[in-house]
């Protein structure tokens, strides 16, 4: 059976409403998922929400309601955002679900039984805002803790710790042996440097007296697990991972094994094989995360957690790290008070305009500055003026001069014939770009083909050819080339603009039996010449009406 392409986003904190940064990550994953479906692959796309933790408990207290009630409302907002932006996921993760809690507890119990989790007392300065103990490393040059740590207090507390530092050499080795463990490259370098600095172990609990909105530790009812063991586990708990289906259960591995040498790793491969087929068909995933949660959360804690529970190196997920949408140079975030509401944007301009902007105006991995003016400008220039106009002109001329009937004649004009070569080049550059998750570069290829078509129309002026009896072959050739280019452009933009791509296919009267269904789009169809001789195209209806400045902005 062919392997399923598994893609995840981070899960979103349910302490406040979604903003454009969250919308971006969801759409980016959706576009990559749709691209893989376009290639004919089976896809499993997981996204969802991170519902436990201090911030949620605090926000709920502020709102005067129980955390469970509080997260319900915000969870719904994230689900609605997905719907609004046409994000087609296969599974929705909610960390308060029993299914998830069972897996988290199973993993914790196992690591505890193996001696990888232990209890210890810590005392020192604690940042309430960042929810962590501070060391001298966090002091500024003046010897003080900076304002980024917020209120600082002295604390003494017993907690449970995971033996993180024990796996440091393994992680270094893994990152040195796999060049594309993290994309882009410079993020892998950043992670490698961070791994060198791993010193202590990871605190994984909070006493219930301080935080009770969390998953209770299976071996101590006075504690809940804190943040990362809960949140990160979602990636496997919602994909069918079974914490009990280990080699321990199958008798391959003794409980209590503490040394993690080569022998352990050899056995661990079999442990992974003990997982249900449903899980092994999907895993490992391509995991999309923002740059703020690579180090230490995903790059260190997550990879080490997986290793500790027996995932071999060839089953490590790949991390695709994207940049931030900033507003006025600062990261968009609720606490900074500079958020843009994606639902408001979608209501104003339409989901596809928002999707197009978020995918075309940022390079994957880099930051970008959000601007509503740019959103309108890109839509008007690329979609309304160029692509929309091309579709409209082509179909209007096809109707007017040939009752919509196309003819794939030999092409005497070089100006027209070359559109076939341009399209082929665009398709291959597009495939390369999307294969490396560079969506904006892929969209540039579709835009370039539309641009060349418009140039060809202006150069050959079909309306003058239509008047001359001896130019009817040229006229037929240009109309065929334009329609064929439009069909290919529709396929290329379909992961980003699924509705518009359907609209284009409908107007081209192409694959009507699959109208509205995603299976209608296939990358294999982006081959030149698939519109058959005598195909009749439909009538034009404006797909991308111009946004008039002043209307929205
Ligand atoms: N809940 C944790 C992640 C747990 S994953 C097991 C979390 N949540 S978050 O809501 O704060 O962020 C979720 C994702 O949104 C992260 O990948 C983060 O980088 C991304 N974004 C949040 N703000 C962003 C921008 N302004 N721009 C782009 N993405 C950003 O962290």
C-alpha cells in the first residue's frame, strides 16, 4: 500500500482568538496537503488546538468561567477559521480529549517505569510570565533579569523531570547525519548550536496546587504534566499511536532499561514496528511550525521524546520552520496588541483573496510585514487584472468568433507556438518550487504564464485576425493555446485557490463530471495538449472582480 503523506501544524493555544499568523500556518499546511493530493498521494492532515496550561487557566479565571467552558469557545473560533479559509484537514486535535490523555499518560508511565522520569526539588528565581525557573544565564549585563521575564519571584518546588540531557549525544548525531531534518538549512544550523548547549533535564510537571488545568500524572495524582509532554504528543495520539503497543508488550524489551546504548536502538526499531498499521502507514510526518517553537520545543524536546520512546532515526519527523507575519516590524501577537483578525479580512475580501495574499507575499522560512494595502494590490494586479482578464478575454473571443469551439491546429505563428514551451517550463519550475514548499515561487510560475498569454494576445490581436478569412487558422491556434494555458494555470493555482480553480474549469467546461470535487485537479493533467480537438468552452463570468480602493482599505 502506498504510504500516506502526513502533515501537521502546531496546535494553537486556546487562551485567545486566532490571528493572521495562525491563519497563515493553517493555510500553508493546507496548500502543501492539497499539492500532495494533486500529485495523487493519499494525505493525512492534522491540525487542532492546545487546550491545557497556565495561560488558559489564567484567561478563564479573568473571564470568570471554568477553563473547560473557556476553551470550548476559543476552540470553536479556530475550527471556524479553518472552515472560513477552506482549510481541509483530516483530523482535528483537541488535547482535552480522552483519546489524547490516554496516550500522554501511557507515555509518561512508561518513561517513569524506565527511570527516565524522576522527582526532584528546585529552588530559585521564577519568571511568572514565562513560567520557568531562571538561571544566571538569563541575567543581563547589569546582573538583573530583563523586563521580558515580567514579574520574578523566589520559589521552591518539587517536580518531576525527564532525563533530557542523557539524549544529547544521540540528537547531535541524528542532526549531523540527516541534512534535511529541519528546513530551511539555517534553522537546522540554529538547532545544532542549541543542542550543544543542552545542560539540564526537563521539568515536566506542575503541582496541582498551582495549576490543575492539565493532564494528571499517572504515577502522582498531586501533579499535572506541564506543557510539552501534553502538547507535542498530539502529533502521534491523533494519528493512531498506541503507547502500550511496544516491544515491552511483545516481550522484546525489558522494563527498567536505563542505558540507551546501541543495543537499545537496535531493539527500538522492533518497538516501532509493534505500532498499529494505521499509525505506521502515516508516520513520519512533515511538521509545520513557526520559528519560535523550534528551539527548544520541537527541535529538542520532541525529537528526544520520540527517541526515548523508541522511534528509530528513520522515523523522525521533518520540521518545516516558517517565519512570522509582523505588523509594523513586530511579531503579531495578542500580548503585543497588534493582531489582525483573519475572519474580518475574509469577510471583507473573500477567503481566496486572503489565501492568495498569505501564500504569495512571503517566502517560506522568512518573515513578512502584513499590509492590507498589499493584499488588495496583489489581488488586483495578479488575479483581477492579469488572470481574470485573461480568462474573460479568451472565453469572450472564443464565443464571439468560434461559438466556443476549439481547434488544435498546427501553429504557424512562433509568438503563439512558444506558449506551449513556456507552459512546460512553468510547470516544471512550479513542481520544483512546491516540492521545496516554496509556495510564492510556485505562484509566480502561474502568474508568469498568465502574463505571457496576455502579451501574446496584445501582440497577435485576435480581433483583427477574426476579420480576415486567411487568418482563421492563426485565430484558432491562439484560442486553443490560450485555453490550454488557462487549464494548466487552474491546476497550478488549485492548491491555493481551490474555488477559483473550479470556476476556471467550469468556464472552460473541463472535467465537468467532477465539478466541485478536489479529485478534479491532478498534476499529471498539467501536460500540454489535453484539451481535445473540437472541445467547446463555456461562457465567461467574472471570477476575480476588482477590489476598488476605498471599498475596503
Ligand atoms: N501551543 C503551542 C504549540 C504547541 S505545538 C505541539 C503554541 N501555540 S501558538 O498558538 O502560540 O502558536 C501556534 C503556531 O502559530 C506556532 O507555530 C507559531 O509560530 C504560529 N504563529 C503565531 N504567531 C505567528 C505570527 N505572527 N506569524 C506566523 N506564525 C506565528 O505555540
